């Protein structure tokens, strides 16, 4: 038995024990992106006692969850939990503060994640599965395929595949396991992949105001050499991740979009796959910035963010300096 298979068996035993004790909320990271929401919905579909829930649904996640009629409960603060809790499953959150919820005390916790950063302090009875894969949907897909194949219905597979597609940047940041997961999710009846991609890439969730904000963000963009890296920065008040991804199309190694609101500055970063292979890891970079300057930071190598109390100029300057001091290693092949 491989280590991964042993992990899946431990996860199955933990979930069965939690379900026998009571309700099992499957909680998303507060960013509500497609990977975290799809992972929660898919895992919850395998347990009658489970419910996918979280603080926020991103635009794409909300649209696809609605289209697939997938159960999802929005939580607030203070957070109201079921009276009898058997356990709490957390998907795609590198630390408790990334949930933006009031967590119950004394309840066993299971963390499923693929981020390089880890801020969880787990106790006896808790479980953590942190796989070096490209998306949390890969972990959930592996679990369902082994222990709950009946839960891999077409709607669940479409959601999981959407999470995999978006979190790997349309497979630009994918590893071999990502393609194996995609084959599992496409299934013998071959989901319509092209149709799913069209649903993901449609601009139906963008208003005229959103389009205007993206255009303004592109107009504000500036480029600079940050040490060995070509960096593009801009400002935005919404759709920061989408704007950063658009800016990568300029040929930059890394792009930062900065938002300042309510006394907090958020730096959202995206990096090209080649830059990540050559030494740039935005998740670790932002985690280090949070440790040095305060706030919360972390994420993937090619997609991450940092929120702090610094003003916009100070936060942008600190992020740029961190990139400039990151060595670049040429990788052959």
C-alpha cells in the first residue's frame, strides 16, 4: 500500500467515525474559489451527515454551484454550528484565519489541503492530509474514486474538474497527478470537456462595470525589472485575480494587483509556470511577508495573496523587494 492509499484509508476511517458522532460540516477556505468549493461539495455528497459550507462563494463557484443545483450553505459571524457535531472538515485553507469563521471548540478537525504553507495546530483525534498536488480536488477525487465511487456523479465530476482546471491555470501549473485526476473525472462516459471549459470562461458573471474595472486596471499597469524577474503591477478594487492573470499575458514573469480597502491592503499575485520552475514561489514569498510585516499570506507557487495593515505603497514596495531578492535558477528542458 502506498503512502497516498494509506492516507485515503485514514481519511475514510476519520470520516466514518465523525459521521457516527453527528453532523460533519465541510468548510471552504474564505476565498470561495472553484477548487475549495468543488472539493467541499463533492466530499459532502458522499456523506448524508455532511454539508458543504463556507463564508464566501466566488463568482465562478457560485454560478456553477447554482447551475448544478449543488447544496451549499453560506455561514456568517458569529457562526451558528449544528448542536451535535461529529467533526469538522476543512478544505483548501492553509490556516484557521483563512476560514474567517468562529470555529467550534473541542471538535475533531480534518484538514485537506495542497498549499505549501501550514498554520494549523492539530490535536489528538485531528487529521491532516497535505499532498504535494496542484489542487485540493485531486485529493477529493482520489478519495471518492477509492471509497465512494457512487458519489462521482456527472454533476460532482463537472464541479471537481472545474476546480482542477481553474486551480492549475488551465493545466499550466499541473503535475502528472493532475492529468490522472482529469482522466478519472472525465470517466468512461466522457464528460463534455469543451462545453465545461466554455462554461468556465464565459463572461456571463461579469457586468459592464466589471469590464470597465478590468480595462482601467490594465491601463494602470506598470512594468519594472525586479532583480532577475520582469514584474507588472497594477491597482484594482475588484476582480484582482482575473486582472493579474490578464497581465501575465504581457509576458511578465510575475504580476501583482494591489487593493486597499477599509484600512487593509491586499496584494494578489500570479506567476508564470516557467518562473515557478525557476525559483519563484508566491505562496512562500507572501507567507514570509506576513511574518515580517504582519497580516495573512500564502497560497500556491503561481497564485497567492497577502493581506496586511500596511498602506498601499508600503505593501507594494515590500512585495516587489521580496521578488527582487529571489534568486532565479535556469532550468534546462
